[in-house]
C-alpha cells in the first residue's frame, strides 16, 4: 500500500464528513419546521431526528479519530524500515479500537451540531409560544419585518453570512468559513485569535467556542426569499 493511496482515502473521508455535516443541518431544518408547527407537545419525529443527529455526531467523531490515528501511524512508518508498511493496517485497527473504546456516548451531546440542534428546537418552540393563533398565518410577513432589525453581516467579510456560527463566550456571530480561516491563520502565527467584533474583549476565540446558529441561518434564507419575491 502506498502512502499516496492512504492520503487519497483520508481526503475522501473528509469529503464524506462534510456531507455528514450538511445532512445534520438539513435534519435540523426539518425538525425546526416540525417544532414551529406544534403548539405544545413535542412531535415524535423530532425525537427521532435527535437520535439521527446523535448517530451522525458519533460517525463524525469516529472519522476524526480514524483520520488522526492513520496520520499518526503513517508518520511513524516513514521513519522506520520499509517492512513497517505491511503492519500499518493492523496498527491503525489496534489504536483506533483502543481510542473508541474509551469514548462515552454522553460526550456526543457536546458535539457542536448536536448543541445547535437542541438550541434551534428550543428557540423554535419559544417562537411559537410567542405567536397568537391568528398571527401564525402572517408569520412570513412578521419575520420579514423583524429580520430587518437583525445583523446578518459577518464582521470579518463585511458581507451577508452563509453559515453563521455563534461564539458561546461572547455571543458574537461570524460566517463559519471566515472565522475558521482566521483561527487557522493565527495558529500558524502562534498567536491567539481575537474576536473581530469591534470593542469585544474576547481575546482567545477557538474552534470549540463556535456553535452553528441554525435559527439565524433560517432568518437569512427567509430574508433572501422575501427579497426575491419583492
């Protein structure tokens, strides 16, 4: 087995991981639709979707660990004799099994997209509870009005966000790609990433601080649809 083939497989896994993340966003959107259609009781479909989100989070976590193990084992193999290549598969399997055996399913509830799913459902129910029955039919118009008061502009790119994430430390929002790019740049410079919002005192933004804001993403999408109709 050549290392180039291994790297190609890892690249494919990472692409698959991106698709998993997109799928989790879609499931969250559908669950929010169900939540907004309910008055008080939780739709059984939402519970099923939460279970689906947790399964996706588990798969995402396992891919992260597998990629990490493969990169570590192949890096070690390059410093050893050529014969070491023949035992790569066994070493990867052994180390991956050891790592995953120590994982707890309870930790999945801290996965960023699981947290975002729960927050989105909670916010959807809160939104419904604040709407009177006679105003529900006019929800689109109400959203269009309130959206004009929301800030959809990323402080980094100065354009409308596509995939907004919220910093759980300072509650500021950024476009996901922009803030992750900034964090990566600062890390390469061996510096901490400061929140780009003017006046914010948060001087250490990390990837683990970021939570996808599905509610804001829906508002941005609704605003785009409203603008296209007008």
